[in-house]
C-alpha cells in the first residue's frame, strides 16, 4: 500500500465532505474586520476570494469575538 500523499490529492473529512486538495489556510488576523464589531468587511471578503482562486480548498476564520 502506498501511503504517500500529495497536496493535490482529495481529502475526505470525518463528516463525509470532500475537499478538492489538501491545501488549507488557517485564521491569521482579525485586523481586516470592522474596528468596532470585528465583523467581516469587504476587504476581508476580497482576501478570502483570492485565497479560493489560488487553490486553497479550505479556509478558516476565527469566530467573531463579543466584547
């Protein structure tokens, strides 16, 4: 059995969802959120779109904090 994995291989999550590849982006910063509410802004939406076009099959954003 060949256990070697490639970043372009599909990946199945425990819930059965299949990702098109093994490229994922973790949450990095909330500084693109609204200053007062930290809600996502248009800048953050554009950044997420760029990551998706670049090939990442999974992106994660930190939950919005409630102060």
